């Protein structure tokens, strides 16, 4: 599994990369403050992880952009603690993950995100065959 992480904080990226490594995932970090630059490279990854606060891009813009990419596992990694944002992420099919989560919990969340993505892919394949 390959992760594309769009992040603007080096320490957050380092923690995330270590968690991903622990579950056997390769992570590439894009140091862009512009969400669009990272989304152009989405097809290179199995999972897209995006910080909700990238430069002048709003959380709502990030959620809307990711909602249009349903064929990829998508995870939001954010320091924002806003129930409305969490609800919007859920409605868009995004895994909402606070940056303050414990390291071991982050590893577990990554494993769950991959499992859920694989389940959705398999279900989609089976439904298409019916």
C-alpha cells in the first residue's frame, strides 16, 4: 500500500510516516500548501491523507475535493476539533482523524482505513458482477 500525504507540518508528517511504516505502508509527503497539487498525483497512491488546513484552502474545500475521489481510501488528518467538520467528513466518506490521537491509535486507524477501503472495493466488485 502506498500513501500520499499532503501536509504542511514536518513534525506531524514524521509521526504519520512512522505509524505508516509500522503497518508496512510506504508514504510520500507532498509539502504543498495547495491541495490541488497533491490531488493531481492521487492516482499514484492507494490512500490519500490530507491535512484539513493547508494554506488558504478551507476545510470545506478540502472535503469537497476529496468527496469527488471515491475510488480511493481517503483520510483527513487535522488539528481541528469541530463536530460539524467531523460530520461533513463522515457524510463524504472520509475517515476523520485528529492529529492529537495517540501514536498506537494512529497505527490502528491506518489499519482500519485500509481494511475499510479494501472491503468497499470488494463489495463494489461483487455488486458489479450481479
